[in-house]
C-alpha cells in the first residue's frame, strides 16, 4: 500500500472508532418504527403470459362466437328485455340470448378503465385500475375453523370476529363476506352482516346480491352511515359485490338483477364466471377461458346497457377439478395457466379485473400453504387488480380458517412489501459502509447498519426466525399454533373506528323498521 492510501485508511479507521458508540446510542433512540402504506398498492411485476398475442385474440373471437352462435341462458325477464332492446336475439321459449359482437364491443368500450371505491374515510379510498393490486380475505364460506373451537357452522359471532381481523390488516383493502352466518335467517342476514361491516370497519363493504330488496336495503344502510343522499351515492362507488354466472352459459335471476342494480347505482360489480375445468367448463385451458370470457363479456354487456360507464371488473375464477373425486383444486399448473391467461384477456379488453387465490386443503398445513402461495403468485404475476380469497380459505371455500387467515397474511403482506420500490442512491448503495467493514468482518455494528437496523427489514407476522434452541425454550410452537395467539390477541385488543352516534342510531332504527316489516326475502 502506498503512503497516500495508507494515511487515508488510517484516518478512516480513526473516524470509525471514535463515533461508533455514539452512533449506536443515537440510532437506538431515534429510529422510527417501520411503517409502509399497504392500502394503495402498485403491482411492480411485468405481467406474465401463457399465450401468444394471436392466441389471446383467437380466444376472444371464440368467445364472441359462443355468444353470437350458441348464446347464453338469461333467466331474468328484465335482463332479457334490456339485451333485446340493444339488438340481441332472444328466444323466450328457451330463454337463450344471442349477443352480437357489435353490442359487446360497444359495451366494453363504455366500461371505465379506472375508478375509486370510497372508504368510510378518505384514507381508505381505493383506486381500482390496471396496474394496481388489492386483496380481499376469503369469502362465502358456510363453515369456520380455529384451533380453540374446532370446525363448526359459521355464525354471526364468527363473522364479526373475522371482520375485526380484516380491519386490523391494511393489506386487506376491502371488507368481504367471509362466511355465511347460519344463525341468521336469509331474509334478515344482509342487515346483520352489513351492520357489522359498517360499524367495526372503515373500508369499502361487501354487499350480497340476493335480490333487489336486499340490495336496496344495503345501499340505504351505506348512505345512512356515510351521511349522503342517493345522488352522491350513485356518483361514486362505495361498496362491492361479486356476481357469479352459473357456468356453463347461464345467468340466474338474482345474479342478473344484481348486475343491473349495481350498475344503475354506480357501484362496483365483479362479474366472475365460476369455471372449473372438467366440470362446469371444458377440460382444456383454452376451452375453459373461451367459456369464461364469453360469460364475462355477457355480464359486462348487461352492466353497461343498464348504465353506460358503470364500474365493473372482469372476473376470473378458473381452476381444474380432481377427475377422481370431482373436488376443486388450486395452485395446480392448470390453475396457474388459467390465471395468467385471464390476465391477458383482461388486458386485451383494457379493464381492471378480479382473480382468486385458493386452497383445497382441509387444514392449514403444508399443502394449504403450497396451494395458496402458488395461486397467489399466479394472480400477482398475471396483474390482477383485485385478488379474492387471499387469506383464510380452506376446503375450496367450504371453511374459513382463523389460523389459515393469519398464515396467509404473511404471504399477502410480503406481496404488499414487494409493491414498494427499492431505493437506489448513494446512501442505499452503502459505499462508505463497505469501506468501513474490513474484509472478513461483519456489518452488525457498522454505522450504516446502526442507523437503519430497526426498520430495515419486514418484521414477520407469524414466522419464527429463532434458532432451534430458542424455539424449544419458547414452547416448540408450530406456525398454526403461533397464529392462534396472534388472532386471539388482535381480537382481545380490538377497537372499532369512531362512528357518529346519530348515524348509528339512524342505522339501528332502519334495521329495526325493515326487520319488523318482514325483511327482504331473497330472489330465487
């Protein structure tokens, strides 16, 4: 080493030694807790493909051919009338509707590419547009499971607990119908489930489509809690729903009515065919996506004919079944291909879209994690705007698991972390830190580390990073056992956001009056 370099190194060594203790003490006192906004997320990944551009165009045109030549059965007379008035061919004997490509093209052109769903506070407003990503917990489960109480029919208490847990995690940007409270009659269930969402959360709520009266009740409850009139409510979406077509090629009464009512009220409808390869859809990925695309386009067309510009999401729920048992499967190669292909079809239309994560496992074990993470990565890499069933789903949606929700949220929060860019500047490239640490040394006590260590890394929700001895001393808890303690602690310490007492009183009066009037029977 020459003298100039030797002297420079000596001076650097003196600076390191003299200031290290002071920097360590200062870092311990001044480091801010790590905080990242998980609410509005931009997907950082370039959308991946499974088909060529020509193949995507071929599937789209095959779907148009299905609609025009084969048609779709629409059970609701009002929906058939709307489609007939737009030029579709309607056979009232068979209830089949054949929709021309020109009608579909005009509808897709009128659907918005971007819109914001308003939360109870502006901090919970959520932009839905291609390139953004959001997550919802599992939905629609009839049963519930946790390690303390076992598997049981879902009830209102469990629904309330899961909505509280949803409120606790910013990486779940919207509320959802996690389960069906079996202890509440169907004609009153929408009051109970929406009351919970509106009183313990500040994110956009979920509304079931079970008939016009129930939807109208739900819209009024939301208006009451937001303190707005009908005109303001219809100008900006404040709730979401999912409409599932009854694959293959049928739209049931409540689903068609839900599309119409949500469109006319300007609320968000995720139109999602339920296509399981080999069961309700062809056994091939291209065939299943042709059917899914046709049904999705039919729903989008009905939405836009009901109100041009109504906020709507193209929907995907396509996986395969086990051909031995008939059970739905998730995280399979076919599921992944169908998800990636759905993303290509949604981008072909230019619309925001909904996808799904899932698991067919019976318990929160390695299979459940494997299936959930594979299907989760598929949805992320496909560029989905809204990812349903992201946390808690077991048995293909038959059961919502508390522990499964917590372990899944480790994945969801990791996705959320990846949505935040990684800074590259002089400080982040750490030249001085690399200079400070001698070859063969370590960075634990480096000034660069001491300034950042408290909030440099994502802190796991449930993962245990202790060594084997520490793990034994802590009770040898498995991931699902640790998850039990996490959800129990969150519920024990839960505090709902503040609400206007006058609005709460008005909401309770509305529910009491409508319940006394007989509630709202679902549309069959």
